[in-house]
């Protein structure tokens, strides 16, 4: 009997040690630069990148251009607060892309859209808005990425099927500083994506180009081949 008990003792100790190890190690919360999965769009899970931390809250942007949408359905003077893209993001996209539990963790915040630089635009940012989902401003797009390459993004297959404009060798040849278009081969296939800041006039909006540069002059608001990278604040770990 004693031998039998001693033979099982190592197994008992091993089992107890395993339980203590698993219970005592907690997963760390995602940090800036990490990617997490939350929600789904067009039948595929959405991957998000952590852009910033505020206590237990995380600022997330979709890693890919999820959809092609105009900033506004008509070319006219428009602000972010009045745009059809904001209405879609905070309506259909929010309701259909996240479960009820996930929506409860998304923080609705006051979003301020600064006026664009007066040297490049006579437009204004417009009224503040209360948003669960929004787009980055010019300032935020420049602040939260370490380089143009870091800022560049690919479209999803769904966005490509919906006509997403992508960066090509032709675009590289048009760049003023492109002595050798092959230098820009790494950007081929990247999408162009909207920012919420107005462009050079009130009927345009700024974008990020396929090579990751911020185009402050922007494009007409009804352009329908640019991608959307939604942005959300989330409570707790996604």
C-alpha cells in the first residue's frame, strides 16, 4: 500500500502544480501595436490594431479597409457630423458587425473634428459629434502611425469585389519623388482610405493614399472607390 501511494504521489503533485500555474497566470491586455479580433463584417472576423490606451480603454482601427463607401452620397458642402458615411458607421455597420455584448463595450464619445490647415483649405471641421464608430482625423492619422508604411493598408477581398481603388506601379510613376517606381512595389495593392477631416474645400475629404501618405487636399466626397477603416474605443480587453 505504501508503494502504491508513493508511485501516485508524483502524478498528484504534477496535477496540483499544473492547476496552480494555469490559475496564477493572467493574459496581459493588448498594447499599442497589437492586433485583436472583435466582431465580423461581410462574413469574416474583423482584425483591429490597437492605436492608443486610456486606462482600461483601447483605441482600435481595423487592420484592413473593410468596405468601399463615399464619404457622402452627394458632392456638396458637408462635414463629418452630417456625412452619410458617419450615419452608416453608427447605424448599419455598428448593428450588424457586433453582438449585443460587443456593442455594450464600445464607448460612445464626443468626437471633435479640427479645421484643416488654413494654408491648404478654407473648409471647417464642423460641429462635434457623439459617435460609437468614427474615422481618424488628419492629426490622428499622423500621430498614431510611426511611418507612411505603417499607415498603409490592404483592402479585404470583400472591398476589392466592391471596387476598391488600389495602389499600382502607375501611381508610383506619378509620384514626384519616384525616381524608380520599383521602390514603391511594396505598396502595390494597398487601398486608399478616408479620414474625417475636410479636404481643400468643404465638398472634399482628406484621405490616406496607397503609399501611406496623408493627402490633406482630399478627394470629392462622393468618390465611391475609397475604403473605410472604422475606429472604435473599447472598454476592457477586446
